[in-house]
C-alpha cells in the first residue's frame, strides 16, 4: 500500500514536469494490498518506464500495475505502452537479471537502462533467494516487467 502511494506521488511529480503526460493504473485485489515488498522496489521500474519508454512517445502514456497471487508467491506485473525494448536488448537484460552477479555486469548495452533495475533485482535475490526477482517479457506494445516475490505479510527491512 505504501509503495503504491509513493508511486502516485512520483507520477504526480512527473506529470507536473511533463504536462500530465502519464497515467498510472492499477489492478490490485484488496487482500493483496497488505503484502510486503522491499522499499523502493517499484519506483525505479516506473522511472525506467517513463525515461526509456514513455518520455519520448508522442502523446500520453499509461503504466499499469497488476498483482497476482500464485500459490506461495506474488507476481507484480508492470507494463507500459511506450516505445518498448528491442528483442536483442531484452534478451541481454534478462540474461543479466538471471544471476545475482548481473548487478555488476550491467546490461552491456550502454543505453542507461540497467543500474536501477539491476539493483532492485539484486536486492530481491539477496533478501529472498535466487528464485525470485525480475524478468522482462515480450509485449505487443511497450515493455512489461514481472517481479516474483514470496507472499509475505511480515515487516521487511525493519
């Protein structure tokens, strides 16, 4: 719930800068609003959506957040209708994300995508385990990233 409030504040600031260019939509069942995630997990991903996908897009852009429960995990799906990521870059990015060491390797593309994404992914893997983290998906339009986390209702990071 707190992370969503931070995102709404962040989008408000960006809309002030970019004349109401961005819209944040979310589909989160009320029972999933109390699950805990590491602080600053979502904001760097939303920032990437804006910087690399929506900022240069003509017209308005939309970012969607959906949360699903899958057995003992939750999956957070963030998608935008921006410019998207070329297939080769997407493959490199997912390869780097697959290993905790990816944080130090960067994405190899030099386009600026990577540090925030790699840091979020590394924090998730270090805190919860290698089976959790980020994965980018092919999307018909824009970019989609999935975050897989254990379904935890305890306090995280103090």
